[in-house]
C-alpha cells in the first residue's frame, strides 16, 4: 500500500477481537497544527479544529485532505449523523461510488449496524483504506470498532486496508 509521505505507518496496534484472535493494524503517529485563524463556533460537539492546507478542518477531514492531495478519493464517514462528507464548512453530504457503497454496506450488514465504522474511507485504483482517527492519550478503539474490524475482515477486507492515524496537536 502506498501512503502519503506525511502519513506513513511507523507503528502497529494490536487489536484483540471478540473471537479471541489478535490482529495487527498499521498506524501512523502524527502531529497536527491547531487552527489559528478566525474562530470556529460549530465544532461538532467539541472536536479540535486543526489547520490543514491553511484551512480549518476536523482531524477526519484533514486526514482525508492529505490522502486527496496524494491522488486518493474518499469521504469522512460521519456515522453519528449517518452521512458521507468531503467538507464540513460548508456542510455537505455526498454519495459513495456504487462499488464502494456495496463494500461498506456489506461490512455494516455483517456488523449489524454502521456503528464502529472507521472515520475515513479512501480509495485509489484498486486500493482502498478504512482509516480511524484517534487523538493520542484521549481516544482509543471502542468495542463497536473492534466488532466492525472483525466484520470487515470476515467480509474479505485485507488487514492492510485498515489503518489508524494517532495524532496530537502541536504546542
């Protein structure tokens, strides 16, 4: 898998699944800059506002931007509001390409719900990645996400198509 140079895997995370099986997922450890521009009032319930390409973004959309800059297509999978987004200011909702929607629907059906789906879904040619954004020391994989991982693997998603970006905000 070819990753953008600023999000290269530098570690792995061992995830214990409910089946008792452990799976190693590639992980990038990143430092993102805080947004220092005009204050943003709509923070989607308190998400950190970060600076990506001189624009304010949530981490999920910033990660998407990095992949887009490297030629990938993709979306933020906003499971809370059950939407696929490529922007938040202004808010938008997009549809997945048919082939991508079929894969995601298959996984969600196997999992019993979209709960736990990774935050970003990207694709480039035949490659695709499900990317989970985790704020260092404040966030960890939840039980629903471990169940979603297990369902994705059962549906034929290769382990290499699962990726974690663990990030912190620069001082």
